[in-house]
C-alpha cells in the first residue's frame, strides 16, 4: 500500500540541493535562537529568585531584556525553514501536521502567550518585583512548543502510525505515542538551551556595558552552566543517535551522500566536547575578554550547523527506508526568480546583521544603572 499521499504534479521551481542548503542555513539560525530562548529564560528565572543580590539582579535583567528580542528571531528564523521543509517534505509533513492538527494550530496561541509573558517577566524584573513564576510559565510554554515541534518532526517520519491516528480521530486531538526517538530528541533541544544559554552569558561577559565585577560573575556562572549542560547535551545526542533505526545508522556510515551527514555527527560530538572544555576554562578562570565570548558564539553556531546536517541525514534516510526519496522530484528551475530570491536573501541577512549591531550599540548605559 502507498503510505505517502501522491506527489504534487507541479514541479519544484529550484534545484533540490539549493532548497536543502537554504533549509539547513535558516534552520541552524532558528536553532541558535531557540536555544538562547530556552536556556537564557531558565537562567534568568533562577537568577530573578535572588533579588537581594545585585549581581544576580543585573544578570537576570540583562537576559530578560534581550529575550524579547531573541523571541523575534526565534519566530522569524522559524518561518523560512518551515517553508523549505514543506516544499521538500510536504507529503509527509502536511500529513503529520493535520493528524495532530489541534495541537499544531495551538502553537500560534501558545507563542503569542509566551511572548506576552516574556514582556511581563522583563517588566517585573526591571521593577524589582517577584517575577520567577511569570518567567517560569513562559519557559514551560516554550518547552511545550518545542515538544510539539519535536513530535511533528518525528511523526512525519512514521507513515506506519498515520492510519491508526486518523482512525482514532480525524480532528487531530491526539498526539502520537510509541516513538523511541521523540524523548531524546526533545531532551537534546532542552539541554542544548542551557548549554547555549551559558555560552551566551560568557559572550555577554565581554560587553563593555557591564562592570568588571558583573563580567566576572557572567563568565564564571555562564561558563560553568555551559560546561555542565554541554555534557547533558552530549549524552542526549548520543542517546538520540543510538535509538535510530538500523537502516539509518547504516546509511549514515555507508551511503554515498549521507555519509557526510554521518561525518557531521562526529563533527558535532567533537565541537560540543571542545565547547565543554572551553566553557569550563572560561567559567573557572572567569575569563571576560571579548574574544572568548566571540569564540564561544562561533562554536555555538557550528554546533547547530553540524546538528542540522546530521538531523537532515537522519530524516532523509528514515523516509528513504519507507519509500520516500526527497531527491525524486520533477524540477523546472526558474533561474530569474531564484537569482532574485538569493539577492533578497543575502540583503535580508545583511539587514538582520545591521539590526543586531544597532541594538548592540544602543545599549550603551551600564546594565546595572537604574532606568
Ligand atoms: C517558542 C518558540 C519555538 C520553540 C521553542 C521552537 C523549538 C523548536 C525545536 C525544539 C525544534 C526541533 C524539533 C525536533 O526536530 O526535534 C524546532 C524545529 C523547527 N521549528 Fe521551531 N520553535 C519555536 C518556534 C517556531 C516558529 C514560530 C516556527 C515557524 C513559524 C518554527 C519553525 C520550526 C521548523 C520549521 C522546525 C523544523 C524544521 C525541519 O525539521 O525541517 N519554530 N523548533
């Protein structure tokens, strides 16, 4: 029996390799923002509990202020990979999205509520009021959104589960069960939050808007958190890899193309190990030089790129073992449109970089100063 819906007769308007490349670039950036949100928020919540300590207060406030901006990047950098994923894997992804439709559509409401709570959290921290429960609510919602994304991205790989779900309800009110890859995959992203969140604090320690004492606090705490949760992140990654089906493991080791995704997996392992060591040195040595922060940011970006490439291999090989070949599509490239798109894409990235630099330069007053 044919598991996947029939292929769309309209050919793809750009080469598959290009769509995949754009997907990998934009999803890596989405993951950096997601991890900053998940980890930075939890760290800010914990620090906001220690309102009596000026160092904790300044750090919680600095993170909370930035999280509302980070959220805009989470959303805006989530849209492009969603579009590319739907173009490439629509037959699988639309099906899984509809099967858990009630939850999938609820992401919009959850996202709006999370955003509002982030602003409330930031305002309460600013005013020196109790804020932890507001921030924690936002974090629980963000973690639930992450859970729903992991659920959909794994359900799309399991056509064998679709018919049963549809028979149980055509209204999309059930979530799938029985997938051994879901738990480690979600844990990987949640632990990655504290790993990247810690590196983010090490980066902030290099900023001139903090006093020397605040910088040492940021680097010390951030480095230690990143080192500790980097190890949990590593363990979750190994767990997620170990529960993949045998066909996927073999493909990652031997397939002429997806071997490279396998290599990216080893690259991810090596980079996280290096980052853990680096974070421990920065944390225990309370290193506050700007280059240390930038080095941490670079490693964080590379970690996410290698993860996304590996994850892409896992998806394609899983689907391939079930009869869905992502490369097997009619392509009629419209080079004029592709060229225009690429120009706008590069200009868009440039504008984002410029916006970040404007925001960075605008935060000149010392972070601890009353506003
Ligand atoms: C608080 C907000 C969000 C959080 C915490 C979050 C978290 C995540 C996580 C954890 C994953 C990985 C799932 C997995 O593969 O296991 C993911 C993937 C993804 N997210 Fe987000 N996300 C958020 C918002 C968004 C938004 C608003 C969009 C789009 C409009 C989006 C688009 C995507 C896409 C397209 C993927 C996977 C793409 C693929 O596999 O090809 N996300 N997100």
